[in-house]
């Protein structure tokens, strides 16, 4: 049985879905990865991707993200599409773009999918609420952390040093605009992964935050940043899953997070929960993790235990079973 995983057109700063696909290729035999050659921003790019999908389709075809779902009706073989979240995928300030994304990326092509994979129960409920006729096709398969994320003890001198706080993602929902003022006056180094907007740069300057910034970093560098960090900042406004939660758990770092979207489902009791819309709540969460050693140790232990539920082996086994069911 040949299985082809189709990856979205490569965009700077977007690597997480590609890493998940690489894990599937490593863990499941006869899996081939193909990357769409063009962005889906115009009809010519879409036609190019449709031609590419027709040419490279296998017995089982898995779209690792829904942005190119419009190719599904044109593909031979069985078809799967994974949704990582719904709100972000269909988000746009333009009503026309929202209409086109909903109909071109979901309502019409989803009819041609044999299975729709949601990465969390939260995402499944979102999908069912806007596409109820597809409920019977939906299967929940959680993401996993990469095998290279292995436990690394944190610095033993944590409280005597300036803690390093790692914040991954600079999109609005990642809530950096509230994290910055929350850290004002706290002796720390904020390490940011993602491109900074003019507004975010102004906030960093206004609140006198000591920070570093990197974008489009490799997996190896991401792992290095986790290991160098003392705390992971993740008080998001919305998440369909929340990869930094399980990555931090696998490495052994405490997380300050929120109860938005799928986060409580994925994190359970392994993170320090804060109100993501309340700067003082975010600040209190960071201060507690910084100053309460026993609480910090508890979060690390719970995080490591929680991460075991999202091992690459579990994810690969679930997808392998799904692929196999389509080949019978």
C-alpha cells in the first residue's frame, strides 16, 4: 500500500505540520511526503496544485493540513485530511475570503474525504458545529512531539539566575501583546520565536523587556531553545491543540498557559493556568513559577507524565490503523 502525505506550500516560519509529517514517515512504512509547489492565493497556484495532486496521488492520500483541500475531488485513491484547528484556518477580516475558505476549503471538498482527522476533541466539536453532515467521517488523532524532544534537566540554580522565558509564536492569538507588559519589572530574558510586528517592537521597548528574537528556526534550534529555557510562555487566546505544551513536557519545562480552546484537554493539570486576557493574572502566573520551587517541580513532573500520552508511537499507530482501514 502506498500512502502519500501532501504538505502545504512552504511558508517561512511554518514548520510544525511538516515535523509531524516527518514523524509519520519515520514511524510508518511506505509513506511518501510531497509538498505542494504553489501557494493557494490565486487560481493559477490552485490549478498548479491540483495538477500536482493528480500526478502524485497514491492508494491513500493524506492532506496534512486543510488549506489545499480543494484538490480532493480531483485525486484518485482514498483521501484523508487533517484539521489542526478551525477558527484560524477560516479566519479572515474579509467576508468574501471567509466565504471562499469555508466553501472551497471545507463544505465542497470535504464531501470527497473518506476520513477527516481532528487533532483534539475540541477541534472535532468545532468541525461538527459547522459541518454536521461530516460527523461520521471524523476521527480524533492527537498530535505528538518529535522523537528528538527528550528530557533535559533544568538549571539547578534557577532562582539565583535571571530566568529565560521562551515564547513561541507571534500571531495575535499567541498573546505576546499581553505577555510583554506582564513581564515588566521582572528580571528575566524573553526569547521570542516568530516575526515581530511594529506594535510588538514598540511594546518591548516601552516595557523595557530584555529579549532575543528568531524566526523560521530549524527543529534542532527549537529543541535547543527549549533546553536553554526555564519557563515556556503559552497563554494563548485560542488553540486547536497546543504543541508547546507537550514539547515542554517532553523536555521537562514548566508552562504558563490558558484554558483557551483545546489547551485544558491537552494539558490537563500539568500547566500553570492564567487568564489570557488579564495582564495581572499572566504576571502572577510567571511570578509563581519563578519563585515557588516546589510548584515548579510539580509542574515539570506532571508535564513529563502528560507528554507520554502524545508520544510519536501513539500517533503513528493511530494513523497506520487509519491508512490500513482504507486499503482493505
